[in-house]
């Protein structure tokens, strides 16, 4: 059977693979569309398996929320390089992952990847994307939030994402607090949330540091207390100076707007993944060779 341009186009739309790869698959199966698609799926799976051990520490964070802004999800999808993270097909896949996570209302990556999507699923689409782009692609994390208050959602440059839940306040305040968290990365909401062992460790360090000054014990005690307050203000959301107005703290901003923070999640692309250091020229060559 002669392979026509319309057949190649149809297979390309079904698989997301390149035009020449689709034409080759159709020629090999004598124009059998189903057999060509199945063979390409197997090739994609083989490529995915081959690349699975390669470090994927680049990528994108994306958000999706419902119309009432009472439910939101945030996902991190990783690639090996920043080049791939800017690819239109990769970005479309990330958006699909976020939207599907919102529809399913889940933070379970495995369940999300396996869920039926009109005869396909996100795992099959991931394999096809790996075959097309030539890099390891991983859906790493999902964070979900549901509230009867306000959800603040913010993504900075596709690399840092934040969801924050407020009781009270309004959408603008929630967004501003989310943006602040993205910028200053607080570890805790308030002093009361800081674990006792972390407080004790920091206090011991400050005492040891102050004792080296040779000052009297009562002065050292005051020095430690002052430095402890300053340290806590830098690691707690409510104690930090508000990023849009350094004259007030986030705590004061919330008080002015009759709001309080119930919870927040911050995701940064690749955090916690040990990245392999590579020469830029070698990285480009790998891309060219499709390694």
C-alpha cells in the first residue's frame, strides 16, 4: 500500500512523533495504521526504559485551578536539559499533567499516570514524548490544595511554584503572599511551627558564637536572645519583611487584611536531585546524536 501524506499526518497526530519517523513506521507495516502505531509505542517504551536512569533535574512547574479557585494543583515535570524544558511538546505535556491532576483531584503520581484518557494515558504520552525529544522525562511531584477560603497560586519563570491557603483576606492578598513565599522561601509559617530540636541547635550555635566574644554572661544572654529573634524572623513566613513592602512584615500584612495562613507548599524544579555536571559542548553533542 502506498503511504500518503494524510496517513503520515494521522499517525503523527496519534503518536506525537516526527514526520519521517511516522513515514518509516507506515512503510515498514505496509500502511497498516494500527500496526505502525503499536510498533512506535514499543519503540517509545524501549527508549523510555533506556533513558530512565539518566538524571532529569530540569523541567517545569505548572499550576491548574478550578473556576471558583477553591481547588488547585501544582505539578513538577522534569527533563534532562533546559533545552527540552522549553520545547512546545514538553510544555503542552506539562499542562496536560496539571489539568488531569486537577480533574482527578489526586496527588498520587502513579495513579495519575495510569488513568485512562480516551484510550491513552499520561504514561503512554510520556513514552511518546521521550521518543520525540530524546531525553528522560519524569512526572516527579504533585501538590494539591482544597479550601473554603482563598488559595494563592504563583509560578515564577516556570521553575518555582507556590500554593498558599488563607483563611480570610482576599484573592489579591493570597496571590501576594504566594509570590512572597516564592521569593524568600520561608521554612515555617510562624515561630510556633519551628521544631524544638531546630530551635535548640540554633541556640547552642549562637551561645557558642557569643561566648567567643568574651563578654559577661548577662550580656551574652541578651545577645543570644536578640540574634535568635532575628534568625526566627528570617525562617518564618510571618516574621519576614514583606517582599513588596519592606516596612511591614507578612504577619502585619495578614493582620491588616483579617487573614491568616493555614498552609503552603513551595516546589522548585530539581530541588533535592543530585545534578550531574557536564561540559556544555558535550551536552550539545549528546542532543545532536540523540543519546
